[in-house]
């Protein structure tokens, strides 16, 4: 029986260490297998009980992060408890000769990984002493990396919402952004803004890849909601790129870089958070744009161009649906 306890303990520790390392240190790996399943399960549960209620869904991110950290602690604690249970006479009480119970082993493993120091119990000479040092080391590393992981995520959430606010500052719909950025002659006023947005969005996409828990941080207000901001921004660029004569476009290199950054962001989230919608979003209100004096190419030409980006627009809508939000309309 002791051998089974030892095998079970080592197995749990291996699973815990792999999942923890995968999630926190492997930048391109996304979430570890256990963390990924736990996170998606918590999100599905929140969507099921909360529907599209933003205030309730805003708790999903903190809940996912808290349960993930708790899961790692529990696995580490249980793993070391079973490991010490699998070693014959691995610990002894500092005072008295009472037999070691399961509660004693659990307590011993706990104060080792939380570095509280040896008090009521001590490891027996030999293998148990070495394992005690290893257990304390894993506890210290987990706590240090866990705090660093937490700070990095909260910093990324702040950046995510700051960028969303900046985009929504231009307009709440693609048509509004197109109208506000038209200076009467062209869209060159967008050049500096698009360059800044592109840089920030590329960084944010990298952070989403490194910290998948960011997917589940839902904003209460549309103003701070990144999925809505991405949909509005990309749709406004589609209007300019596909429906406005090229001589009025912003700098072509900046426009291409911005679209590429959005592609990277969508690709990162599509891998683990959403699927393209089965529906195609409605076309923008080109009539209102024309009435504002924005020059447009022939209707049949931009209609044909929009058919070629239906997959892209379905991804944008899929991201909104996964976040419980409607397609932004004029």
C-alpha cells in the first residue's frame, strides 16, 4: 500500500509541476492541460448561470485565476502528503511517540511547502530529509512564480481595458469612427493613432498567448470591452480599405500593420476561447457615410470586396458572442 501512495504522490506532483510550468513559464504554450480544462469549465459555468449579464460575467476572470492558483496549491499539497505517506517511517513527532496519522502527514506537508519551518514533526534521517528540502523548495518557487504571474495578469488586464477605452474614444461604431476620422479630404489623421494601436495590440496579443486567463476577464461596460473595440476598429478599417478610393486612405504600411495586429489577436483567442460565428454580421451603413461626404467606390465593388472577408468578420462576431456581447451597430 505504501508503494501505491508513493506512486500516487509522485504522479500528482508531476502533473502539478508540468501544468504550473506550462502555464506560467512557457510563453507560446498557452494554458497547461489541467488549467485549460479548469478555466473553460469555470467560464462555461459562469455563462450558464449568468447568461449575458455583464456584472456577473465580470467575476469570471478573478474566479478563474483564484481557482487556478488554488488548484496548484491543492495538487502540490496532496502530492507531497501522499509522497511522505509512501515512505516508511518518513516523519516522527518532535515530542512523544504517538503514531503518525493522515492528518499529521497533511499538516507536515503543508508547513513544508508554505515554509513555516519544522515544529511538531521532523523528517526521519535519510530520504525523508532530502525530500523535505525539495518540498520546501517547490513551495517557495510556486509562491514566487504565482505572485509574479498574478501581477503580470493584472497589469495586462489594465492595458487591455485602457486600449479598449482609447478605441471607443474614437466612436462606438465603425461608421462613427469613419465619420470622425474623415477630415474632409482623407483619413491621414488616423496614421499616428493606428501606429499606437498596432503596437499596443501586438503586445496584448502576446500577453493573451502567455496568460490565457486574460480571455476570461469580462468588462462590465462596452467602453472597456476589448472584443467590442476590436470589432469596431477592424470594421472601420474595412470600410476605409474596401469602400473608399485608395487616394484617401491612411498610410498603407500603417494600415497593413494594424490589420496584421488584429489578425494576430484574433488567431490567439481563436485557438482557445471562441469559434467563428455561424452568422455574417450586417454590412455597414454606407448610405449614412455617403451623406456625410465620405467618397465611396461603386456599390457592387465594395459589396464584392466584403464577401471576400466574410470569414474575418465571422471571427469578429464569434469573439463578441463568446464574450456575451452583440455586434456594434451605428
